[in-house]
C-alpha cells in the first residue's frame, strides 16, 4: 500500500474526526467508504492481522443487524472466527470505524485520542 487508507463512514463523527486528522497532516491517503465499497472476507482477515484483533473485537454489536443475526449468542473461539468474518463482509455496517492503515503496515481503529495522535 503506497498511501494511508481509511475505512470511512462520513455519517460517523469519529470517522469524520479521523479523516480531519489525516487532512491536517497533508499526506496522501485513500478514503474507502466501506459501506459503498465493502471489504471482502480476505480484506477483513488482512485488517484483523494488522490490527492484531479478532473479528468480534471490531464488531459493532449494538447495530440492528447484530441483533438480527443474534451475534450476542455467537461463540468467540478460533472455530467461530470465519463465521464472524463472513458476517462482517456481508454486513459492513457492523465493522467498527474508522480503521486506518498506514504504509508501514500499522493499523488503528482511530476512535480515541491516542490512536488519532499516532496518525499525526
């Protein structure tokens, strides 16, 4: 990846804040509106690897889709991992936002001051 990439939802205030920080830095970045251009299961696996997280760690369990799927009752073991990833790929609104990927291989869920400072 040559530039920083942000998985962005412009309706989300945290996502807009992270995008504003990227704008402040003046560097090149790719804005991926992930609700319009959802990541594939393979891209989610790559994101999870860079984040060093599991799919349930980046799932917005309060979303209506999460309740419809019954995510609260799903297991959180290695055997359950693919099921969660498939759900995130099929329902991208469930993906925590924003996720920022840097050219050096780092990734952040940029929702707090510490993560935003890492982008500066």
